[in-house]
C-alpha cells in the first residue's frame, strides 16, 4: 500500500502562555500543502522495519513514524508487523511537520491496511500522544489548532494559491525555539479571529498581509536571514510571506504558478532548499 504524507504551513502562530505540563498554549492557523513524502506499507509476519531515502534519519524508535506503527499495532492488538519505506521530499527539521505527517500517514495507512476501522477521532487521540502536530496532519485542510496544537477546529478551504518555500541550511530544535521565546516579550500577536474571518470570506490577500508567527523573531536571533528571505519573497511578488512553525522555512504566497516559479528561480543556487508547491484542501 502507498500513502502520501502532506506537509503543512502555519498561516499564523500565536503563543498564549506556558501550561502546567510545560507545553505552550497555542492558537495556530494550519494549512496543508501539496508537498508530500511517499510511504509504502507492507505487512510482514512480525516486527517493524523502516527504511528511508535519507541516510541521516534514524530507522528505529527515534523516528516518529516507527513509534506511530508501534503504537498502532499495540492499540489494535495486531499480531503481524509492517515494513515501511519513506521517500522523503519534505525538508527535515524545517517547520513543515515532516516527521509528524509521516507518523499521521502511518496511522491512517495501517488502519486501512489491517482493516481495523479505528475512527478518525481515535487516530487523532493516538497521534496526539506522539506529537502535537499529528492530529492536524491526520485531518488536513485548513484549520485552527489550539491547546498544545492537538485540538483541531476545521475551517472552510482557502482558494488554491501557490507557495514558494525557502529552507535555509540550518536546523534549530523546536524546544530550543520555545525556550528562547520564554526569555522575551512577544511584541506582536496575530489577530487570529480576524484572520479566521478572512479565511471564511475567501480573502487570501487580506490573510496573506496580516499573517504573524510569534516564533519568527525568536528564530531570527539564530538565523538572521529569515527577515531577508521574507522581504525578498515580497519583492519577488509574494502577496504575503512568513516563517512556518518553529522555522526556519520561510514561505511566500503567490496567486499564480507562473509567479511562484519565477520567484523561486531568484532563490536558487544559494544553498537553500527551494520548493514550489500549492495549498491543498
Ligand atoms: O508535541 P511535540 O513533540 O511535537 O513538541 C516538541 C517540543 O516542542 C515539546 O517537547 C516542547 O518542548 C515544544 N512544544 C511546546 N509547546 C507546544 C508544542 C511543542 O513547548 N504547544
């Protein structure tokens, strides 16, 4: 069986405070995008085997996809095992939920492969115990994520727009970004309710201009090029540009594929990963 694991971007990301469990209370506008990893799942008599096309990725319980398979087999009392092969297209440690979406696709795919009929809701509960972004990756589309990110409130789909993703060649761990956030005041919060109204009104350009990610200034202290990349995306015709998640990927929103493709050319050859994709329902 073959499944696709789509990446996400954050159209906005707000942090309301630190919770008793140490996580941060967030309000994030999440959007699935066309960029996806491809995963094959094959039943084997027992155990879990994982391969990827990236030699630096762990293939044991340090990999979220492996842990998702382990949790699924235990939860459903499935005695057979699974062999998984992940063809990664999503940049790793990029703020695009690459690891979370692989785990989500494994949960959904194994449920189909073994005919176990767990509800979406149960799959989201299981996924939420592995990582805060996994429930959104299971449901996809456009949504508001609250709590530590695992509470999903679906929103109407955005009109399709094109995206240029630029990922600088650095990786900063999510916990490090959240810890650094705790040391500083948040200067500018997004108006999430107003952004939701723009999504409901299908006003992409209004949305694009008012996107805010409170983790962006924090990530900029580690990678000063973030603001430079954002401004360059805007000068190349993006109707809005922001960092996704805890970074460091910066995305620009374009109305046509041609505009996005032309802008992407201006970013190539500088050591960054540059990807043209689109939003996905
Ligand atoms: O949920 P997930 O395992 O993806 O989170 C990774 C890390 O990011 C957490 O261990 C925590 O340090 C940080 N985090 C947070 N608040 C959130 C989500 C993640 O502090 N809402």
